[in-house]
C-alpha cells in the first residue's frame, strides 16, 4: 500500500483546478458544459509576445537560467514596478518563479514556522490557505461582508492580530470578489500595522491591469510599508499567459534571498523561453493589452445585468479581475429539481448537473454563502450560461 505523507493527505485539492478537470472530463464524455470555473483569460497570448518566444528559441536560449531570473528580465520587472507602481526595487529584491503560485509558495516556505498565523481576509484566493497549512502555518480567516464589498476594515484587521501573527495575505483586485482596495483603504490598514512592525504584508497584485476603476494601489508604495511588504505579480492574467508559468516578487532583500535559496533546491530558474518572452511583455506599454480589459468590462456589465434578473443571486459590483461572487444563500434549505441544497457546494454541483455550467463553491475561498463565476468566456457563452442557470433555479 502506498504510504503517503500526512502533509499531502491533509491538503485539499485545488477547487478551481478540480472543477476545470471535471469540466474537461464531462466535455470529453460529450456533455455540453460551459466552463465558468477557471480564472483563465480566453484570449490568445498577444502576437508580439509569442514572436519574442520564437525568437528566443531561434537564438538558442536553452540553458538553465539564474535561479532568480535573467538579469534582463529583472531589469524589465524593475522598470515595470517603477512605471506602474512607483516602487523602486533593486535587482537583489526580485525573484522570478514558475508562476505567482510558486512565488507565494516560496514566501510561505521561507517565512513560516509551525504555528505562525497568517491573516486571510475572506474571501481569499483558493490556494492561500493550503499553501499556508502546507508550511505549518495557521490561516486566520477574517470574514468580510458583501455590503462592504468584501473588503477588510482596519477594525477587523486589528481584532485579528495576535502575538503569533506573522503575515497578512490579500489580493487586490481580489480573486474571487473583484474588489479593489483604494490607496486610502490600504493606508488605513497600514496605519493599524504601524503598531505591529513585525507583521509582513503579502500583496498579490496579479490582476493589477484588469481594473475597471483605474488607480491601482500597491501597499509597498507607502515608505513605511516598503520594507515589510512582498509585492507579488505575474503575467498569467493581464497578458493571457497562464500556461507560460511566470510570476515574480519584489521583496525585502532578506526574503528575496531566502526565496532564491528555496527555489534553488526545488525547481531552479523558471522556463528560459517564457522568461525571454516576458521581457518583451513587461517592457511593452500596458495599453497593448488594454483591449482585453475593455472586453472584460463589457462582459462584467453583461453578466451583472443577467444575474440581476435571477431571484436569489445577491452580487456586489466587482471593480477588477474577471469574477462575480454572488451570495446564493437564498437557496440553502430549498429543494431544486428534487435535490436538497444545503450549502454553496451543493448549489455549485447542482448547477453543473442541471444547468451544465461549471462554477466554483465559495467554500474553497473561505466564504460558504457564495459561488464564484468566472466571466473569462465569450459573451455568447455568458448569455447561454446565465440563461441555463436561470432556467434551472426557477
Ligand atoms: N494569485 C491569484 C489571486 C490568482 O488568481 C492566481 C491564479 N492564477 C495566482 C495568484 C497564481 O497565478 P500564476 O501561478 O498563474 O501566476
Ligand atoms: N487563479 C485561477 C483561478 O483562480 C487559476 C486556477 C488556479 O491556479 O488555481 O481560477
């Protein structure tokens, strides 16, 4: 019998990836499933980036790269941080990884000792909790409310802090709520943290460019926070490069050095061709990918309008990313098509079975009243999916 470790046995399967796998499986069986479960742009990677990758192959980029990334890529990241975020990082503060997911895993591995607490405002991105637990940390979930756009308030932050608090992790724009913290809101959270100088902030800004209100704000922009913030970013979302697997951090030097050491024993440097392509992507003006953001904005209006017509879906207005996160607790305790709905997981499975639409249960994001619907799909698919959902629940 295989003797697997407690570590993996105690770990949840990524709910987003599990639902994506289930969708693929059902489609292969011939079922007409509309997949709105995965947070993945449905655009092709822009030509100018693909051409840079082809050029890199032809230029014989085929060797191991520096563990923390090519110097030219670090140059591009430093320029991007200055240009878009007014952050002044040095080369020694940048680490390139195999996706922002690995960046986050590195940070957890180098920061957490057994029992250290990590504050996770709920809803949080699905993998935060398990990455923390894998590294023997304790996720401290802090509930936020839909009325406050699922944003953490300074009072809630203060109340969650204990002597064991090591870090706070959040994403803005947020996956799954789409909420965007303003500069003032971040400042108010930073003011609380002033009293607790040992707490490190992990600011996940991977949806930075997919922002419908303008004015992305980084926690590290505040001088008093720069030396205690890890800024996480990557190219999966804004550049439609999910499969290329490149993410990066700007971090206090000691943390960056530790991540470099950790990665050097686990994966080494990220893929060399992808790194070369990302140099081109980051050096380009963000206006070159604005067409995707514009399309996501149109889809946001479309899906919000359609959901508004279904009783029992209570939704805030997402300001970024490409998800809606409706509260569907109205259906709990009800029987739909002979099936008792007890919670968001039942509801999401009901939609898969009876509407042929794949969504993700809010349980995976630390909010059991909601489901996540990705609108990184064509307008036709969105219209068809929400029509099917409406028919299934009416
Ligand atoms: N952070 C957030 C908030 C995400 O939604 C994702 C999803 N891909 C990631 C990190 C990881 O991104 P990747 O590993 O593709 O760079
Ligand atoms: N981040 C995306 C999502 O939330 C991709 C899937 C994943 O990496 O978990 O759906």
